[in-house]
């Protein structure tokens, strides 16, 4: 059985693509994440400091916002379409698959 067959059997024909099309993906993995995360982080810190939040609360707010940011924009951190308790990365790892690249196509731009 080829790796492609395993991928289709695991994710289902078209299922992986259906979950990704509307997601606004930017990156395959966290280490390649966009610099926009830093801007989001800075905005959260500034707003929380203005409200007088303590540093430990600010750290938790930033952590939560970044987790959400990455789950929307990084493929391996996204919840899987059929089981949102697992990420795409966790599911691929459990199946013995390694996702090596992400190709993002857009029509009409």
C-alpha cells in the first residue's frame, strides 16, 4: 500500500482538503509560523496592561491567544475535521505519516 493510499484511508477522500480550504493556512508547522503572531502577542499584552491585569494573567492570556492563532493558521496544529479533539499533526503521527509540505492554491486573486 502506498503512502498516498494510507493518507486517503486515514483522512478520507477530500476530507482533509475540505477542512483546510477555508482555514486561511499560512504554515505547515509551528517553527515556520508567521511573524504576525508577534504582533498579536504585543496587542494582547498592551491591552491587558492598560486594564491593569497582573503579569501571571497576561501570560495566560497570551498563551491562549497564541494557541488559537496557531490552531487557525498552522496545519499540524489545526483540529482534525472528523475529530476535533485531535490535531492534524497528532492524527498523522498516530498513523505513522509525516506531512512534509503544504501547498496553498487560491483561485481568482
